[in-house]
C-alpha cells in the first residue's frame, strides 16, 4: 500500500506530491505523539 502510494507520488503533479508528503508527515506526527503519550503514562505509574 505504501509502496503504491510512493510510486504514484512520483507520477503526480506538484500539488499531489506535496499532499502525499504532508500525509506522511502527519502520519509520523501521530505515531510520535502516540509513543510520547505511552511513555508519559509509564512514567506516571498505574493509578
């Protein structure tokens, strides 16, 4: 799925390229924040 997205990105317009790039950045940000929140929960301990 990701390979197809990247392949199609190479054939798209500039706007499409920017859009796919921003989707990738957004996805990376979501993953980063998820792991950050998990770490915060571990540091606070269980209630």
